[in-house]
């Protein structure tokens, strides 16, 4: 049987990092994933998917991502049950994450950290090498090299 989940979305809140009694790290988070189509009002709705990640990757995930981070995850869907304090049986469906991917550049995360003052990211965003606290503008073009490239028709191979 195939049980594979691949999702891209934004964290709805900071990652909750805990440790089991045996000292194993486990991180829980919720990912907001936009639906493909717009609703009757022309707005995109989102699904809120619970996820969990274990061991060292859980610590890394909690250290690098915070509320609003754009992340890609891959894992498997799992359902578990437990009895709550009132004795009611509760069922939880969540993604058990095997791997994750950064979908924002470090500069984008730092700009967001500076705007949100989010401690979930490293503090290098507010301490640049010139000693002032102003953010430099960020070029969002991943192919931009800072200067225009001139190409003539004679340079093209076709």
C-alpha cells in the first residue's frame, strides 16, 4: 500500500518542541495549505494540516522555522487515538514528517523576522556588518545577478 504525503504551506504558529520521558525530541505544528480553487467569494480557502516530526530533525525544524514560514514537507499520514481527561475517545490524523525543505531564502526569512520580530529565527537579521539596524532591500528574483546581461542574436545557438 502507498501512504505518501507531500505538502507545501505556511506554519500557522510557532513549532511546539517537546521531549518524551526517554529524551526523544518531538515537534508538532500545523501547516496552512491553500486549496487549488477559489470559493464563491473569489477567495482561496486553506486546509489546516497537523504534522509531527521526531528526533534530531524535530530540533532542527523547531530551530529554523516559526510562524508564517513557508515550508515543504514529505511524510506519511497516520491516525491515532487516545482517551481525553473526560474519558472520551479522541482520534487524531496527522502527517508524520520524514523530510522537510526550506522554501524561502535566508534573506526572506530574515526580512520577515525583522518585520515580525519573531524570535524563532536567528538574530542575524538585526545585526549587519555595518553596525546599523536597517534592513537592506532584498531582491526576490532568484535568477537576478545584479546586472543586466546583453545577448545578441549571433550568440544564440539556434
